C-alpha cells in the first residue's frame, strides 16, 4: 500500500503454478493424469477520502489456464488418450462511495461490473487405450469345475441324511 496524502493506493499481484500427477489402478483398469494449473491475478485499488465521502475504485483481473493429459499409464503422457484444456479470463471494475451523514449514520453506494470469458476443449485420441470410460471394465469369467464329492467352491459336500420316506423340510421356496 502506498499513501499519497490521505489517499491510499494498493495493488495485489498473485501467481500460482500447480503441476499434479496421479495414477490409479482400480480393477485392472489403470488411469493416469498429468494436470497443470496456472493462475494470475492483478487487483489495483484506490481509496480516496473527500470531505465526508470515502471513495474506493478498483479493478480485478484474473486469468487461469488448466491443462490435463489423461492416459492409461504415466509413460503414455506424450501421446495421451485425451487432452483437456480450459481457460477463464475475468475483468471486474468497481466503485464504492461511503458517505458520513452523521456520527451514527453511514450511507454506502456501490457499483460493480464483471465479465468472464471461458474456453474449453477436450480432444480424444481414439487410437489410444481410453483412460476414462463410460462403461465398466470387463471382468474375467470365473471357471467353475464340478468334481465328484466337491462343490463348485471347492469344499466337500456333506452326504444327504434324508430318507426317501421322510418329507424334506420346507426350504422357504
């Protein structure tokens, strides 16, 4: 913040750069992502007292870029199954006037205008193994073998103790 008499001027400058890598393997369906996010902000503000008014004017400019490469394995990031890019740019301008009507009464008037622009793209390489799929991965069929004296789960079956003359107990069916 810089003072010029009773006026105050400040500028906020922010930058963030994030690079994140992830790998998941769920039910033999691997998925990898290489994500990058860049954020830049510039926010100047001027506070100017004039008699019983305090005027604040400023602007907010924000820009962010997101890029993601998605593949089945990290070694395939150079030729991913799909690439996602998203961009957002916003520009806002504002003014606020605070008026001291008396020691106990303040009136605040304000105005703000903000515009946002968005752009996005999701490109799929259909020749690559898909990193994300709308369908569930196929499961291998389990082979079951019936062997004499064994059940399908591999345990020995108990011999039946029922007599052909006695009625079977109700099984609830």
